[in-house]
């Protein structure tokens, strides 16, 4: 991390001023600080020096201005569900907890958008939107905050149809390193006026500013939803079905792959009796007639490739049951070897390379003697391999780390990316140069330097030391 | 423009070196220079000092490196169809004409993408793609180059369904001001690794680099297309139909408004007998059954609002005839007052404000005694008012300029944008601060300064002097 040192004096001065201003809403308790660092995966916890709970944009601005004046790092915190060490404070500093800023500011049903504070979580947002007939479609595994999802450019199972946070965020308000409030865009659906600051902030992981408000595009709750499960003789056949489905323009809303290892795990964990062969789980959104047509067409594609039968239903309870396997996949995978943990991988490749990438990965798993179920958002070419390891077995951890390195290299060699949806944080910084090349990385670093010359915004993440 | 001066010595030195390297592929002829400046609208022509015709990315890189070393501005040139003075050279310099770089580099039908050189035009691209069953959906009025369309964040009539260049460009290769080649993204459909350089280059209007290659997302050619025209008693009723159509999730592919003035113009110009009342022109893409269902549903919405009858057809010839009015709208508008010219406006507002914005604009047109047909991509809240003026009548020109200023102010007051699809260029720089605020503009200027510290990339556009 470039030999950067902690600015002890600046951090102490900032915390002193923040205590004076915020009183008990600033905490330096060890447990709270630890909880506001990274806690979810193998990446070691690096707690901030203090946590301050903000209640408004004006307060966030005050906090950032104090920290900027003292040269004290700030790390935005929402739900704490990020996976790559985004919340760690390698140079110390202050965690700005915006979880109490969780209000809906305005709903515009005619424009299909909603203005929210950054601390609102996706499930609460959808509960509060229910009466409008609209919903927010992006669904990462965790019940993350909207601010965090924008910051990490999150996606999930619906992205194949509804896009990612890149497509769903219309505008962002953020406090920048200079303590100014930037509004990245108007609320109009499109614009050609100037640099796309919205997309620059989406995926910037807190390194360019603290998000204080978001305008989010919504979708109409579909009249009808059809869902089903389809078995395939091989991952290749399943991947070919995905390609054909998308190529023929069937607007599939979800198309998820479970490999046979994952299916076995789900059968054990969730007491199911699914065929232990690669499965696609699908969902179609539309009118009754249209989801029936989509389902029938997909069934024909599957049959042509030796898959099926494709059993589908529009009944909500039955769909929920069908999706149990997918929802429990992570915990089912872990239960294959009790006491084990996993690395959360999320490479993404062009879908033409998906079958090849998964096949080579499975061969690698086998050669290494690993247990590693695979589950993926295959409509986007994105899949998760969950290699299990025992946390006390350092040689197994090393083996799994090397496996993950090869997985990323394999994806990059196929024109893919190291991360389809989890982000860079600390965990994937080492892959960035191989993925983007030196010139692109230099451009990113120049942008970071231009917008945060003192390096106080979530330092040690993406390109920033 | 901040008092910046022409760098006479640097420009002369660069041209000298470029002549030596490129011989007859560099021209300083007055007519060619003029043709490579802005020619299409009221903005005065400011020709470059020389035009150089590049045949490859390596040549673009050589040209930029020579110009960078000498401090000579460069202006990328594709088809010359931009509308806001993007191609002018207010500080002189060299126009880099990439129109001969018009090859398809690779088609990936399984991934629904294509890699192209920047000089390929949209119609040629679609002709060459036809056998693949795929098409490129973005259709601005002009037969623009893909590089130019990306640079101006273009859209058009299909954007309501297929998005704009922001959504369609997967990756860009560009020569930056330092003469490096940046690749903005991998070919995977999504990624969370680092700042979104792709979206930063889309809409950057040549101010951050010269685009040398693009990877573009394609769509499957729909099995069936239904199109039709629907009259409405008022613009308000038409706008309400647009809102309801989108709110209920009908994935309309095109939904265009012609106001009664535009319809009258089209009837005169194209010898049609359309009802001289606000019209919506629509297109639905899908399967036979699905486009029929969409058309029927739209017809019901229209009828509920006092509009209709909605007559639609899936026959290609009949659809083409229905769309004649839309295709000829620009020329039909001009023909209302022979010898006149028009300002090309393109404000965009949240669709909930569309009817109000158009109504106030029409009242303004009437109060001013202007002739100004309206035609728009109303599914996105984007519309064009074409106020006619006689080029010799300076008081009329002033009146029209003031009208356009009020139009932009009105759109901004309704949370809209000064430009939905034409871009900033020179023509709209004056509106940027009102639209984005000082902090956002400062951020844009900081990014420009970071990536082009000498200011050689298309200076005098967007935020750059």
C-alpha cells in the first residue's frame, strides 16, 4: 500500500472535533469499531478509530469537512455487507455510519423513480413501495443499503433483465472530499450534457465521496410471473440454452445455474429431491399470455439441447418452493463441510465462454481435490464458485487462494472480469492491472487524485493508496 | 472562453511534422478545413488548421503524440453530423478524420456484441450485420458514425426500449492526451472493478481522448414488429397515454409525438392526410402474439384517454408508410416557411412533467408569434421544438434565441436537462452551470484537467477552455 502512514495527529484532532460536535453519536468502543470494519469474509478486520452516526446530508458534510481539514480518512458505512474489505480502515480514520439515513424522500410513480437516502435497505424499500405497483429489482444476496449497492455497482439474479446499479441509478448526491455537495444528474431519463458523473460514482466504493441521496429507477411489478426448474445433462448444454434464450430475445428475468455439486448440497440442506445434475432456475415476467409463451419457448430450447422437462408455474407459493434451492445455496454449500468457510468469488465472462470457463474451473477443482459448488447469474456470464476451506488449515487456505487466483486469470484470459458484482475493495486490487492495463489504471488514479487530492476518501481501495 | 490564445508556433510545428509523416493524407485546403468544422446549424464555422486522415489506431496515436508534444489541439471527426459545434476548432489545431476507419473488427453473435472501428456509420453497420439476425438499435436522425454517437451519448427513437449509447457501449479503446491507449472495460456484460471509464468516455465529446475502437451491445432482430398511429384530442392526453403505457410495463419500442403543427407540416410536405391533431406513432417488438397483445393494450389505454382509434399493422410496407411522417418531420417543418432555418433543440424532462412542459412551450410559441413544430421521443420525456427563422432577419434570430433560452430554463425548472441527446459542444456550454451546479462542473473540470492537463483534446467544448 505504497508506504502510506497513519496520520495520527490528524485523526486525533478530527475525532476531538467530532466528539465536541456529535457527543454520544461518536463512539470509539472497540466492539463498535470492529463491527464497522470488514467482518464478512477472510479479509482481516481493520477497524476505524471512531464511528460517527450521521442523521442528515448536512451532518455528513460537516463530518467530511472536519476530517478533510485534519487529513483524517473517512469510510462510509451502510449495512456492512460488502465482501471485499471495502469497510476496512487500513490508515485508520472515521467510519461514517449512514444507516439511520434510511428515508424515502420522494416517490414519482409517473416517472417510475424514487428518491431515497443512502441507508435504506433494499427489502425495506420494496416493502414501502408495494402500494405503488412499482418495485426495485436489484437483489444482491444481502439485504444491503442502496448507498452501498450503488457504491459497489451491485447486481444479482434479476440483472439479466433489469440491469445492475449502473443502469438503475438515475442520479446521486454525494459529499466530495472538498466538502462540497455534488448532484450528478437531473431526474430526466436521459441526458447528453457533460461527463457522466452518475456512472463515475456508481462503483467508486466510497473513494470519491460519501453518497447522501440517490434517485433510483423502478420497474412496474409484473402482472404475471412464471418460474421453473430445468435439468440439463451437462453444464455445456445448460450454457447453450442460456445463450439461445438470450439470442432469441426471450426477456428472461432470472436464469440461474446450479451445478450438480450445488444441487446435491441443496438437496441435503433444504431436504429437496432435485435431480443431481446441472439445473437452470428461471423466471419470466409479463402478462399471463406472455409469460406462458416465454416459458413454452424456453422449454423448446431446452428440449432441443437434451435438457428438460421444464416444469414451470405462475403460482406464487410453488415458485417460492422452486427457488428455495437458489436462496439457500450459500448456506447449503457451507454445510457440505461443517466448520468450513469459503471465498466469495464472482468472475464474469462473455456468455460464449461461460461453458468453457466453468468446465475448466471444475477440472481445476477436481485436480485440486477441493469441494467447491458453483452457482451463477449465467444470463450475464457471472458465476460464483464457493471453494470450502477449514479456517485453521493454512495449507488448505493457501491452496484455495491459489485456486482463486487461477480462476480470475482464467476469466481474464476469456475477456472477462475479476468481479461481476462484488467490487474491488482490498481483496481484488491485485487483479486490476491485469484486467484493465496500466493506462486505464493510470486514468483511474488521475481521477482519484483530481477529486480527492489528500486521499481521505476510503483510502486503500481500488487504485488509491 | 477564458482568454485562451491560439498556440501558433505549436500548431505550425505539429502540422510540419504531420506533413512529413502523412504527406498527402494531411490537407490544409480551405474547403476541406471548412467542411471539417461545424457546418450543420447556426453556430459559426471555425475550421481547424489542417485535416489529417487516419487509417489505424496506431496512426491516431502517432498524430496525437505529435500534437501533444507541440501543444496543438486535436478534434476528432467522423461523419460531421453533430449539431452543437463539437467539430469547431476555436483555438485551431488538427482535425483527425477517422471516417476511413470503418471496419467491423469482430462479431460475437453468441454474446450479442460487435467490435467496430469508430468511423463505421450506423446504417452500414446494420447492413453488414443483417445475416447475423442481430441489429444495432440506436438511431439518431443522421447516419452518424459509431465513434461520434458514443462521443455525444446519442440516442433516437428506439431509446425508450433499447437505451442510449450509455447503455449500448460495452467498451471503448481511445488514445488519451498523453498518447496512451486506454481500454475502458472487458467484454463481459457487467463488471464491478473500478471506475466506469466506459461511461466516462461516452458523452465526453472528444475532450478526453480520440475513440479508436468500440465494443457495442446488439439486440436480436425481433420476429415481429407492429406499428401504428394514434390521434389524441390534446398533447396532455397523448402524454398521459405515454405515461400509462410505460407504467403498465408495455415494452414499447418507439413512441413518438407529433404535435398538430408538425402533423400539418407533414401532410403538406409528404402529401399525407393524417388528422391534424396530436399524434403518437408507435412500434412494438416481439413475437406475433406478443406484439398483438401490446398493440391491443395500448389501444385500450388510448381509448380510455379519449384518443384513438389506434390503427396498427405488422406489414413492413404499411409500417414504413405510417412512419413517413416521422422520418420527414425535420424537412416538413422547414418547408412550412421556405428559406427558413431552425434551431435544433432537444430538452428532456421527467415524463410526469412532459405535458406541462410542452403546453407552456406551445403557449410561449404562440405569444412570440413563432412557427415551431414539435416532435419528440416522448417515452423518454425528450422532445424537439424546431423554431423557424429567416437567416437574414437578425431580430427574428434574436427572438428565437431568447425563446430557446426560455425553453431550456423551463426544462431545467422541471428537473430536466438542456440536452437529451445532442450533447453540449459549444452551443450549450452556457447552460451547464444552471443544470449541474458549480460543484459538479468543478468535478468535471478537475477530471478534464487530470486527463488532459495541456488542454489539447477538443478544447472549448463542455467544461474545457
